[in-house]
């Protein structure tokens, strides 16, 4: 599990899952994966009224659980899943500001959702993946992965640039990352997200603090925060209504995880099918563990898959480093303060890049699996799914609301099933 072949760095090289660079480079790249995920992993709990430090801590714990479940064979990070946001808000009545007063009932639903997800994983391990393949062929999984990036696009564009200056700073940020990706070499290129974020933050500080064009970067919160401290753990409460609302998210996580595995398989050239059930099991157990202490439900992270696509380094060693580093950060109030110190538009610019890479990863599944869009069924499944997810099409069943990612996921599965049956 921990026996990686050491490979010396060189421009244009590809590092396989069972290989690693020397430890200094591996540690730096592992930290970059933490940077790539923490925007979404912190934003998710904030939108649900959860504690971000607990979410970061449990993302690290969950990543190590996932690593153990797949025997160190699948490069993947797990973090806060956005699929839980709408159902948690519905179950708790969260108003969107401050701490969620009813977090306990949401946690109970998350734990049960994780248990259901883990049971699906066990079923796949026993029966194989054929029934999953029939329900979610590449046209479906590619669409679901693409929709996750497209559905989230409005978050940085609409919510993370309240002023014209902020919008320009988002542009500076994604341009900085793009320039690093295209015009640098070696470790600088491989750390493109981290380097781009630092460059954009320095530019923001110069323009805002120096010239007064925007809200100044303040280090007051960072100075006051302690280096180490316990996160605010919370115990779950098991409420039937909340469980009914939240548990079905397991099906969305299955489609999401399968799509991510397809993307990883396409990028690495390795067959990930033997690990599908184990990946579901690991992700489900990680969700149960996170929900039992106050964390959000977790999922494999397309943000980190996007980083792997850009760097071409797929070593699972990176995710051991990333998991351990996230755990360390979870016990640091200083880190929570640092998150709030990074300018909002800079994080928005990073999110634009990462969410864009997610959408492209979905399209890559179609390309790599040679999905035939001359086939009317595939065309309808993909086209309708993309618009449902991108437009955040929502269906309500009483108090239960199924948001864009959910309607796109279930819509893709149902459309493919109905149209396939009709064709036969």
C-alpha cells in the first residue's frame, strides 16, 4: 500500500499511482491538493452552517479512510459534497447566516446516507459493477461530472465578486493560474494552483492595501487566532424526516464517484473497475465518520482530479500527504483564520479554474469512451442533463427539494434507462 517506486522529476513526465517523486516534491504537491480542495470544502460547510475546521479535519480523515479502502490504488481526495446543501437546508431550516442551530438532525441524516452508500459499495463488491454500468454508462457519468462543474460555476461568478474590482481580480487570478500552467516548467508548473493563488493575492494586496481600490487584506483575525485548538465537534440526532430527506443523496454520490473513477481511469490508463465497490465503501464510511462528529458528507473531489489532469502526477502518495496535512489544519484555528484572510475574489478565481477543469473532465469521459453523439439516445441524455444541472432545475416534493445536481443525476439515469428500454 505504501510501496511507491521513486521517480526523478523531469518536464513532461507522467507519474503513475504506484510511483512518487522524492518526498520534498511529493509533500509540496500534496499541499497543493489541499489548496485545490479547501475552497469548496470550506464553502460547503459555510453554506450549511457547519464548522469549516471540522470539515477540513474530516476531509483529511476521510481521504485516509478512502486510501485504506482502495488499498492505495486509486488517487483521490474526499471533501465536502455540495449534493448535501439543499437537503440539509431543507431538513434544518437554516437561514444562511451563522451557525446552524439544527445541525444535529442534519448529521443524523448524513450518517444514515453514508451507511446506505457503504451498503451499495458492499453490494458492488459482491455482485460486480455490471448493474451500475447499465444504470450509469459513460454518457451518464460524463454528463454528471460535467454538470457538477457547470452547476457550481455560478458560485464564484455570482457570489464571490460583489464589486467590479473584485470581478477584475477574479480575472487576474484565473489568468495567473493559466499563465503558470502554460509558460512555466518543472515544479512551478506542477504547483500551478498554489503559485497562481499566491501571485493573485499579492496583486490584490498591492491594489487594495496600496492603492485603496478594494477591501484591504487584514491580518487581524490571523494574529488573534491560536495555532492549535480543538474544533467544535457536534453529535448527530436521528430524526426520521431529516433522514428521509438526506439519505437519498447516496445515489448522487454513487454517480459522482463512478464518474470520478472513470476520469481517473482515463487519465492514468489504469483499469479502476476492480476498486469501484471499495471506493463506494470507503467514501460511505468516511461520510458516516464525518457526520458522527459534526462534519459534512464527503465525496471524491473533482477539484483534485482537475489538478492531476493539469500536472499529470497521479501518485497516491500525494493524497496521504494531503490527508495528513488537512488533519493538521483542522486542529489549527490559525488555518481557519487564514482561509478568511484570502481575498474572496482570489478564491473565486481559483474556483473558476477548478470548476472549469471539472466540466472538462466530464467531457473527457465521453471522448475517452468514444460516446457516439450520432446516437439520439446519447444526445438526449447528455443534452438534457447538462441544461438541468447548469440551470439548477429544481423539483419539489412537499418539503423536499431536489436541486440541479440531483435532478441532473436522477434525470440522466432515468432518461438513459427509459430510452434504452424503448429502443430495445
